[in-house]
């Protein structure tokens, strides 16, 4: 039994079945034993691969996107460039390398990383250190100083805990994790329905049949982001996998060694994510103040911000093997097949209402 499993068992024995959100939060970010706190999960030998790890083109294009947005902001002398959940720091280092074509932007940039993982923080330090840059690290967005900002996040919101409810004859019941007679973890529902829950749901979800599951995310990071973008002319670019419209359906998944795993088995040893509900996300952000653009498919966004031209440039003088790598990366980033990220991943941008529409959206 892992130390995290023992800890969760103790909590359930003491306080009763644990809501899915609390379980997911402990699995991923328990201060000692959480999945992200204890390892670098990325890459071929890790559990999953992300777009910036597929190709340098991804981060480079986002770097150029940030330069344009900074110009649209009126090229302020100081801008906080904030990345949420930066993984190995690959996206930011590719972005900043590409952004060197605008030295004034680099000069204006103050880098901030919002990260809870010590091993990943060390890799981020190395990655940007190699460019001669430094950053400040924060455990949550509310610790980042105020001021004009450009916020970027790839596969951050999908790692934030979701909660689940199950539709039953007498209303929506919160889904929890308890311990079964065979002493394994199992899903349970709270005996009483949640009062007034249905009224908060989008109309399509209210029509759910018995047994259907609805997922929602706790909103702390969303609210922080919305407030920052609404406060002073600022912008954000959020890239994640998920659905454009709110819907029922269970999307919570665990991935280990690039394969699906049982989310309840060996807590803290597998990555856990759930689709981002972009309708809910953009609604709650717009209610706070920023203007939302998108979501659009990643393939469309990358095409509009110039991935084809970037690939052509990289292909000039590339070896045969390298040519193959570039084509494979293009297919992975923009394809819509089983392994393609182009359609499953969506891009949502936010701007302060005074700013122009950001590039690509
Ligand atoms: N953006 C990176 C990594 C994605 S994995 C990439 O695309 O490669 C998710 C990242 O978010 C990791 O860096 C993880 O440590 C971080 N993370 C997860 N939950 C977090 C939380 N609650 N607060 C801050 N960072 C978190």
C-alpha cells in the first residue's frame, strides 16, 4: 500500500466517504505524496506527453503570440508573463527563445511560474536558466504580484480537481469514494441529494436521465485568473483538452506509462485529469469581466498563427531523419485521428475588454 493510500484510508475511516474532488486533489497535489509533487511525469519514459514536448514549434509560436499581444497592450515597460503549471519549462523556454526577435519585450518581461511540484520547478529553473533568464515561483496565482500580465497555460486546467454528481430519482447526489466490503476503494453517492444543485446547471444537463454523471471544477484558479485579466489590460491563452459545450458524462481518467489506468487503484501513482468544460470555463470567466475568444480547435489556432511556415523554415537544411520528425510532430499537434491533438485540444483566449482580439482567435 502506498503512503498516500494509507492516508486516504485513514481519512475515509475517520470522516466517511470522500468527495471525488478531494480524492483527486490528494492524489495529484498531496504536499508529500502527491503525483506531481514527487516526480517529473512527462515524456516518453514518463506517463504522458504534452504539445510543447512534441515539438519546439508549439512554444515558439506561443512566444510570437505573446509578443503580438504585448504590442496590442501598448508595449508596456513591464509585463508579468505568467505560466500556470509549466511542466518541464519547455514551452516557456521555446517561447522566450523565439521572442528574442523583440528585445524590448524580453526586457519588459518578468517571468512567473505557478507550480506545486519541486522536481518540475528544478527543471523549469534549468530550462530558462539556459536562456540566461530567471523567474519567480508561486504555489498559486493569488501570490503573483498585480500589474499587466500575459498568462499562458497548457494542460493546467485539466489537472485541477473536478467534482462529480449522479442524477437519481430524487435529484443530484454528490459522488464520493468509500471503502467496500472487500476493502478496496469504490464509488458511492451521498444518501441525500444536493439542495438547489439542479438550478445551477445548464438546461441541457438538467435533462439528464437517471444514472448520468455531471462533472464540475472548483473555481478558485478560474476566479483568480478572471480577476487578474479584468483588473488591468492583460490577456491569457489557455490550451487544454475538453468539450466546447457543457454535457453529462464521466471524463475523469488516470494515465500511467501512456496507458489508461484505474483512477481508484494506487492513488498518487498515475496522472489524473478530466476534460475541461470550456462552456462553463468561459462563462464563469466572462462573468468576472474579461472578454473570451474561442474555444477553437488547436489545429485551427496553430494554422492561423503560422505553424506551416514555421515547419517549412525548420525543414530547410534539416536531415532526412529530422524531416520525418517535423512531419510527425505536425501530425501529432494538428491531426484529428486517435493520436492527434488537433481537434481534442481547444484554445481559449481572454483579454481585458479594452484590448483588441488576440492573434489567431
Ligand atoms: N504545461 C506543461 C505541463 C502540464 S502537466 C506541459 O504542457 O508540458 C500539469 C502541470 O501543472 C505540472 O507542471 C504540474 O506540476 C502543475 N500543477 C498541477 N496541479 C497544480 C496546482 N494545483 N497548482 C499549481 N500547479 C499545478
